[in-house]
C-alpha cells in the first residue's frame, strides 16, 4: 500500500473518472440498442449512470429545457459522470491516504 501514497491523487481520480465514462457509454449504448429486448432500460443502468443522471437532473435540467437532442444530452450525461466520479474518487483517495499516514503504513 506504500505505492498508493506515491501516486498523485488527481491522476488516480482522473483514471477512475475515465473508467466511469467508458462504463457509462457502454451501458448507455447497450441499453439504447436493446430497449425492445428488455422492454425498458438495461437492468442496472440506472445504478451505473447515477452520477451522470444526478447532473442531468440538478445541474443541466434547470439550465436547459427538456428538448435537448440525444447527442448533446449524452455528452452532458458523460461530462457529469466524469465530474462526479472524479470528485468522489479524489475525496476517498485523500481519506485513505490520510488514514494510511495516521496508521504509519
């Protein structure tokens, strides 16, 4: 665990954010293409896209009307996914590093 303290918190958080965007894009694509197969969204997609949906509801929806086209809305969803996951990851990485420092590990 000593190697984690040497890595930059922001670098790790950005990689986690990029992974969340890739997972979100794959989830959205599968859900969009197989909507008729499942009769609705992909099971679990609401959980995987939750950070992006939070920003759509509480940040972008008050600024824009609901009549935004699909691709700009997908871009906003993925931007929110990246931002929220990166910030949360940075917060928890900082907590873990402080906890390791206190424990002397």
